[in-house]
């Protein structure tokens, strides 16, 4: 059930926000984009565009460096057996 309050100048949604989940492909794409940045402020521009915090990128890098544990990189509850991150061509895990 959707909870909405009308304050006269617009409606406010009172439902609890849902946590975003990112696929391994998305995480690897963003990591590749940020690592390709050479100029000042380019990484910050990507983070703003995607609505991400730098801490998320750091965590994804650490997981990838630790062996790219598929379950951790894919996120909680999103595990697909066909996603073997170590078997991807051109992507170091």
C-alpha cells in the first residue's frame, strides 16, 4: 500500500526507500570507466551521474582485488551461476 501525503504544494511519498542493487556487469563497467579517467574531476562526474559514493567504488575494487568473489560482487541475494567473474575475457579479478 502506497502512503502519500498531500501538503498542498505537492505530494510526499512516505514509503520506505528501497535499497538499490547492482549487477556484476554494472559494477565492472563503472570500475572500468573510473579507472580510465585521467583528468581532474572525471571520477566525481561519473559518481554524480550514477548517484554513487566513492566508498562503493572502493569496496568494489577491494572485492575484485581479493579474487572477485561472485556472490559479494553481485550483491546480496543476486547470485547467478553463469556469472563466473574470473572467466571473463579481458577483466582481471
